[in-house]
């Protein structure tokens, strides 16, 4: 299995949203997210990031999977009520997508967990979520200072996620 390392060139590409940017504050974003979920009835709803996950949970938006690292803007995340049925713990260093983190997302998508708690950084796992989620799913992540990004999982979005992975530096796992 291979881990992926973010390159300087790709960092600029990833600063652009992978999906549709919903600008606004927490209240505006959650209202739109609720409307999208009600209208589209996604196959799975996957939230990536502590702020997005906390805001959704506090506003009655139930996700199938939440991917968090317990940090918001590099500070300890504010606690919130969320009852995980099955928590998966994994490690993922900043600027990487490590094998065990990819496996954790894949296991959760298969229904073997609803909360992935990352020791490290969860940001890049949105790419894995898009790549592994069923068609018709919705992956949501935060765009700091701007709003949230809604990624409607389609064959085209899966191909885009794979293209990003293909551009990353590969690091073979030593066993």
C-alpha cells in the first residue's frame, strides 16, 4: 500500500474548492446544508473537519460519517454532543494521506464506523472520502473564513479525486 504526500505545486491547486462553495456564517451554511440534504437525500453524508462536524451536530444534521482531529484552527476543538456508534482511531500526519487513514475512511464508508478520530490532520481525507463514497453521496468540508464546500460524489468527482492522488508524491509503506 502507498501513502501520499502533498507537493508544493498541488497545495495551490487544493486551495480551490473541490465542490461548490457555500459562502456564509455557520447559521447560513447549516441552513443550506439541511436544505440540500432534504432535497437530494444523499446516499451518505460525510463531514470532514471539526468545525463542520460540530456545527452540523449542534444543528440537528446527522452525518453517516464524521472525520475529525479534535482541532480547530490549530487549537483544541470545542466539545459537542455526538454519539458515535463505532469510533475508528487512526493516524495521519499533516500534508499526507497515510495508508491507515485511507483504510479508516474505506472501513467507515463500508458501514464499519461513523466517527473517524485522527491523530494528526484530517483535511486531505476529504479526497479519500470523495474517492471511496458511493455515487450520490455528499462530502462536506470547511473552507476557513469563507463557508463550507459541498462535493456531490459522481464518477467525474471520483476521477478528479483520483487525479489529485496521482499528482501526489508516493511513499511506499515499509512493512
